[in-house]
C-alpha cells in the first residue's frame, strides 16, 4: 500500500547502530526475526538499556490506578473499577530499576493502592532540544496539505520517540534505606523537602514500584523494538550501560531522519 510504503521512510531509530530499513513492508508493524541479519532493530535488552536511561533522566510520570468498589468521602458514586492516571514525581534511586516515590498518603493514587488497586507507571522520552531537521513527508501533504511548522505545537515527532509502561506493586522502603532515598529524591526534586516523612502538613513515606512487567514502544515499528521486555533484563541493566547510550535529542543538532543519535 502507498500509505505503508511512506511510513517505512519516516521512522527514527531507537539506537544509533541500527541499519537502514529493508524493503520488506511487513516490518512496519512487526519486529523482524532475530535470524534476519540484513535488518537489525534493537533487541529487548538494548531497549531495556534505553528505558533505564529514560527512567534516570525523566523526573515525571503518570501513575495509573483504579478506584475501589466502595465510594470514599467526597467521591462521586459509580467510580468503582474506573481507571485514573495522575502525574507523579519519579526518582531513580535504586540500582535495579524500581522507580522511587514520595507517597503522600492523602494522594488518590496511593489511596487506591491501599484499597487494593493494581498500579502502573507510564513515562516517555522528551528530548531537551528540538531537531534541526524535522520529519517531512509527501504522504502528509496528500492527506493534510502542506507542512507548516508554525502550527506544530510539539517540535518533534513524539510517536517516533521511546516510551514505556512499568507494571508492578508498591512496597514501602525500609527504615535503613530512608536516609539514602531522601538524599537521592531531594536531589531530583528539591521542592519535595517540604513533604518528607515527618513533615507537619501531610503524612508521607518513601515507596518503590517493584517492577514485574515492562511494556516498551521504542518508536515506529519498522526500526524500533515494540513489545514486552523481560523483567530480568530490565533489572540487570547496569548504570555503566545506561550511561553509555544516548537518546534522540540529548544533544543539539539532531535530525529526525537520521539513524545516528
């Protein structure tokens, strides 16, 4: 199809060592087999390394929970089982890829967890610099008219950048680890010092999201890994590994067309 053919040319790599895309159109929506040597996309482990760098560099995320069946005070009826996503401060304070949170006990997300809700954290990579060269394509002109950067409210192709969802459960940080957690968390979020455990405003405690499942979207599917990352791969990534890679837009002068980040 003409539409699929165009899509295969507007994709961006998630890793700098990715080769030029092959002509086989099936790779637009499916990862090629590992035996395919002529067309290499990042492996799940390479994607885990990129994901761990995102976690280290991204201080915000969306926590998703569901409301309990019983209504709470000042809560509308009929919310039982309804999902809710809210922004939350995130810090990468442990070596195994479990995100850290300062849980304000009055916060809805953590109240839902206390009531038995499952929980997940969604984060996406936001480049600090816009690309010097944007993705331009003839198919967008066919469908939507000419490209006009002045109307582009997001100065990069967001769907072409990596993101993930971490599924797991909340676990309280033990007292022996609170001092180190406090230092790391306040370094990431200086204003959080006002809500540390023992503050006179809100009851709070440090918790971690113990990751049990990782779902990854590395970008467009013809040259980025999309799918589940084994949790042991996520947890086994070392600091040295994620410090050695770079994500799109970490430096000025990047090109959305280019395979080199």
